[in-house]
């Protein structure tokens, strides 16, 4: 990667802090667009959620003069021609890519996508970053220009930001889930949702739900009964806060994962201005994974196979656990690959893990 100057590094750190303070999927598109535009200038930017079967826009947020419904309908008709959409689908956590990485200007101008959509709205150049979500959905932020293409240095700036965009999206998902479980989206500090805690950067607990304390007690010897986080959690918290200061901008703030027997705890950090931050705690089990994978359209047995496979079990081990033969497991895997639209075991596991990261 290209080394960043002091001013670029400062802008990047401000964007990263803004993303990790996000606590709502509803706000994510606007915040993500703003972060990207802080780093790279563009005439227009848009957040897209594209369903591939059938091909349609599920969600669209843009800056500047809004596109008309007729223009968006034209875009939907030409999704199949868009090389960036196809690439994002095949490589969910890809680095930033430009239209010019796939097509020359002459080739681009000969597409119906350009003739009917991009040319009328004045777009000659595009760069996009993707966010891995769920199978069959492509999520991306597209930057558009009329006069000049995006440079290698601008691609590098967004490449630094990409892992933070991905992790901020997952953090916002976790917060939304916690608030939905409570049944209402009250102010965070006035009514803390289950599995959440307000803590200082040094690990002191200011507020914590009973569920959060129970999880800490279950997974750590020092527990969560006192006013101080367990030592392991405090050490992780300090490291994550340091990353947002003068740390390495290529390293995202990853959740802390503590494993038990057949279950595990995930702790995510949502930063806040000042001294206090929010932790979201979620406990997962094999049964929860099976239920989640069934929502992807898998049968109960296919979901069981994927759940055990996602934690490293071999075909023969899964066969023993499910009282069947390795050959039967292989057949289930073929159906899983087809349903998730992935070519291999590795990509199926990646898709499965994305749900719980």
C-alpha cells in the first residue's frame, strides 16, 4: 500500500472514529457515504443494496440531486451488465474497484448500461467498495465522476477504510438486534438494552444490563459482578481504543470472541465521544447458528451441516454427529453450495461466519 501523509492519516482516523460510533443500520448508509467522501472527492455517491434474484434495488441512498424512479428502473434493467456488481457478488469483501479496472472507455460506452443510465446522468467514471452481508445481496458504495478517473492513491485511501466499513456494519447489525430484542429503541444511556454495558476506556463499568453481567460471569473467572470488566476484556478494550487513536489504520476494531463448549461470546465496541463507550455482548450456540442458517433458505439438515462445518468439523465428524454417512454429508454440501450460490466449502464457511462476526 501507498504510505499516507499526516493530513490523509488524520482524515482517515476521523472517518474511522465516526464509523465506530455508529449504532444503527438505518443511519449506516448516510454515515458510510460521508466517510468515503471525506477521503475521496466525487461528483455523486450512492449506497446500494442489490438483490440478484430477481435483480432489483432493495435499498438506495444517494447524495446530491436524487435519481428519479424512472432512472432507477433503467438501472435495474441493466444490473446484469454491471461488472462491479458481478465482481462484488463473487468477492464480497473485495478492495475498492473501478469501472476502468474491467472495461476500457470504449467498451463501457458500448454497453446499454452506459447508454441508457450513466450517460444521461453524466457519469463517465465509477469506483466502488463492497460490504459482505448475506447470500444473494450485493451491498456497495459507489463514487461517480464525469471528468477524471479515480487514481491509484485514491483507491489506496479507500482500501484502508474498507475493513472498518465492514466491521462498523456488523457492529450496527449487533446493536439493532439488541434493541429489537428489547422491543423498543430507547435512548442508549437511559434504558440499556439486554447484553449491553457502558464502560470507561480503562474498563470501569458504569452501567450494565443483567444479561451482560451474566455473560461476563459465565465466560470469565473474575465475572461481571464488580464495577470492573474482567482483565481479558479490559486488555482488549484498551487495545481497540488505542487503534482509534494513533494505531495502525489498516487494522479494524474486531470483536472479542470467547469460546465455551458448544457456545461462544462475542463482545463488540461502539465508541462514544469522551470517556465512556458501549459494549454489545451476544452469546451464540450451535442451535442459534442452525436457526440463522435456516433463514437463508436451507433445510434443517443442511443448516446443521453448515453449522458444524463453520466451526471446523470434517465431513466424517459431521456424519458421526448427525448419525449418517460421509456420502450423505457430501450431498448436503452440494445443495448448500447451490443455495448459497458459492463454488466451494471455503466460501460457504466464509458466508456462514459473516453472519456471526
